[in-house]
C-alpha cells in the first residue's frame, strides 16, 4: 500500500511538471493542473495517515493496558 502511494505521488509530480508549461496557455490545462495538485495532496495525506497509524499501533502494542475488574466499578 505504501509503495503504491509513493508511486502515485511520483506520477502526479511528473504530470504536474508537464502541465506547468501549459497552465498559462489554456483554461483546460489550468483546471487539469489544479485537479492533479488536489489529487497529489490527497495521496500525501493518505501516506501520512498510514505512517502515523503504524507508529501509533507499535507504541500501543508495547504499553500494557490496565484491565478493569468488576470490583473496580464498586469502589467508592
């Protein structure tokens, strides 16, 4: 999953570099450029969330959780 996202981001960067020369020439290219920028931003956010989730999961697996016993609910 991570490799696919990185590959997609690189493809978007190539598309942006090709479209950058034509942005000023037509509105269609400008719209397409904006669309690719948004898609790239979404992919970067997904990659960031994927990396954060795996980091958080590793930390949570290391920290032992305190188990709640039935008698804990009746303490005053």
